C-alpha cells in the first residue's frame, strides 16, 4: 500500500491502456476486499502495481507461492472475507494449487489472480509459460479468463463484470476459491514518471445473499416428526467459533437434554455438558455400550470430523434418520445415513426446535436417559484423562495437555496434521477456554501449509496465535517464515519425534518392514538452526523439570516469535498413547 499522492490518483478518466486492469484494485477496495498477497514476477506487474499503489489495499509479498497461498487462506479464514493473491505466469500458478484445494474443501473465500502470456504465445518456447486456463480444475468454484485486449468498450465492461462476479462467488453461500487468469501483453510497466490512476466511480455489483431460514413447509415436517424420536444425537463437524450458534444450542440443550457431540475443530466447547471426548471413549468401549449410545435421529452440521471412532460408530450403528443442516452446496454422506437435508443456517433450525412443545412423561424420560448414557461416557473419559496426567516421562500428549491447559484467552489455536490435531482432540477444550478459536487444515488434511495458514492468521489478528505441529509438517512448510513481516504474536509448539509418528499409530504400515524407511521417514533436523536463521526464541524442552518455567516463558508475548520444541522418541510416545488407551479400556472393566 503506497499512500504517495504522486504515484496514485483517482480520476474520472480512461486514458491508460491498462486502465481496466488498474481499476480491478479500485473495485476490490470498493467491495471490501482489502487484503492482497503479491508474489514476485514480471508478467503480473500491472496487477501488482495497481494493488500496491491503491491506498485502501493492504499488501504483503511472499516469494514462495505455495506458502503464500496458505498465508492468504489463513488471512481469509481470520477475516471471514475474501483475500486475493496474485502470482506471475508459469509454475508459480501450480504452486498455489495446494492452498486452492484446501480453500475449496474448507469453504474459504480466495480470489486467485494468475498473470499469463497472451493466448497466442502459449507453448511457443517463450519462457515461463504453461497452460493456465482452468489450471485448478474442480478445486475452484469457477475459473474466469480476462480479455487480453482492452480497446473495445465491451472488454472493459467484461473485466469489471468478471471481477465483480468472481468476488461475489468467492464470498457468497459456502465460500470458496475462484480463479481469474489474466493474460497481459507487453509493455507491462508504466514509465518511471507515469502515474497509476484509479477510475472513480467504478461499477460495483453487490449480490444480496438469501437468508437461509426454515420455510413453513420445513417447519411442518420437523414438527410432525420431532416427537417420534426419543434418542436424538447432535454432532457438529468442523466450523468456526460462532457465539450465536452456541447460544442457540444452549437453549435447545436446556430444553431437550439432547447430547451434543463435537471434536475440538467444531469449536462448540463453550456449550456446558458438550460431549467433546467421543474419540476417547468410542475408541475403547464395548459394542454393548455403543448400542446404548445409538441414536434413532442424528442431526449434523458443519464440516468433517477428526474422530475416526465417532465416524466408525455412526457407520456401524446408523441412526434411523439422519438430518443434515447445511446452507448450500453438495452434502457429504459421511456416515452413509443421510435422509433429510435442510438448506438453512443451523441457528434457524435449532431456534425453531426450541419453540416446539416439550414431550411429557415417558417419552421425555427416554430422551433424558439417552442423554445420561452419553454424559456418563463423557465423564468417564474426562476422569480417566485427568488421572492419567502428568506422566513420568514427558511425552508429546502430555505437553499438548499442558499447552491446552495454559492457553491464553482469547487466542487462536492452530493444529497441524496429523497427530497434533489428534492429540489435541483427545485432550479437548473446556467451557472456561473462553475466546479460544481452533483452526486446522482439514479440508484436504495436508501437511504442506499448516504453518503458513497460522502465519496468515498471525499477520492479520491481534490475538496470540499458538501452533502445535509435528516435525515433518513444520520443516516442510518452513518458508512460512521466509518473508519480511514480524510474527510478534506467533508461538509454535514443535513435537519433534524425528519422523511421522502417525504411521506408527494407525493400523497398516506400523508393523511392515518398510515402515521406517517409507512411512515414518526419519529426519534429523531440530529447530535450533531455523530459530537462529529467523531470529526466533528457541526453547528446547528436554526434561519435565524445565516444563513449568518453559511454559511460563512460552506464553509471554514479548514480540519475539518462539518455538518450544520437545524432542522425544517415537517409541516413548507410542507407549504413552497406548497406555492411555489401555487405561480407558480398563475403565470399562471396573
Ligand atoms: C502434502 C502432504 N503430503 C503427505 C501427507 C501424508 N502425511 C500425513 S501425516 C504425515 C506425517 C506428518 O508428520 P509430522 O508432521 O512429523 O507429524 P506426526 O506424524 O509426527 O504427528 C504425512 C507425510 C499429507 N497429509 N500431506
């Protein structure tokens, strides 16, 4: 963002050949798309300069497009508004693909501009040129192609309309990424003394969103069926923290005593009595216990689950009916049981349910009993966990437990794939974690952008950002730190077991002769040198004795990024996790 009046200006004029391109920046600003990541390159210069010189646009530059894509994704997730990213032509565009795919499956609004050569120069050995139109395939809500000539008024009109369309599409309904491929003919740069001016006014097309509330017909259907179910279970998938929804579910729970289950990534921990340890107990309890927990009506909303045990349980013991609430878009039939889809906001759904008359007598008692079954299991899991910690040798799950206990409120908690998010889900958040928001790249569950996503949040939020990550995810995405912006509110917990412990945890690869070399993939790095390079504080935690002081130091936010690293063996961590599971299993034998 350059506020130098010499270099940018607003004028009701259309004299420059590239004016319709410069006006894209003006349009974005008018549509409140004010955060733009600019990756270096020459072909993209017209867009880069327009965004960089627009006074209402905030820009960052990151050289590694793969990381930059995830940083943009983190920013869009943090601000809940579209963020744009601009890259040059060639393989730069392909490097955005992992973030685009994650944004697509996580419904995060990104507007991706890829600069291109004019169509006639593709595959003509002209350098840095690949086939870019529709390069992201099915992983964008839509791909757009900008005109490459600007003389005819229809082209100017088309550029404005396309960018309006793209931003609207990215933001509306379930958000997602859109792609705008922009071919540019040379010259790409203005003269040294040439000003970039922005047209004013610039045409803005606003799309008015439909309110996703229950229709009268849907209300009738729900009223007619609601009282026929006695064992109702609510399951929330991944979603952002939403105070209005929490309130609505609280009221609903108070009235009906319906168990509400959600993983750590569902952000529903503020609901008192929420079932947040289903992964813990459903993984170890007997089928007889599971039968008592089987719902006859399952109501779901939100994205994917972390808990494999909950997923398997709902597949093994499917509900008679499964109502899924989702405002729009294709519905995933994760448990193979969906019977009804309600295209509404969950708040509208549960607010309405809370107005229905409460059943009297026996029916009501049945639902209360069903809730008690879930409550007993939740309490058993909580009790077992609290008896289990602390353990003698400091293991990863123990450290995650300590970190979660001591999280500042408010903060953003970022969880990498794969064991980091699973450990944290085992521990769970409590109602007193007020203001903690949990984020994880679970759209595609990649390890390639977990740190960059957290960096995107850190650069645009004023709360502490705490990332818990494994070593492969951490070193894979180290270019997340390779830029010139301070990460004063970002602290990282690095669970360094020098390999991928997940492949020892899951059934399958663990006992194969190839396990070590091809799955666990041992690696030798620790974070010491990285911390030196990037001037981060490095807290090397090697004994329980240091834990208390290091935790205190780690949670002091003094403008220096910190990495708290626990180097520990895979065997120790496997043993500890197995012991925990055994303890839970044994709790059913008492
Ligand atoms: C881009 C990408 N490549 C490969 C994978 C497969 N994968 C899932 S978890 C994992 C290992 C992660 O190791 P680490 O970060 O050390 O975490 P840990 O397994 O120790 O928890 C791999 C390679 C992936 N999810 N994403």
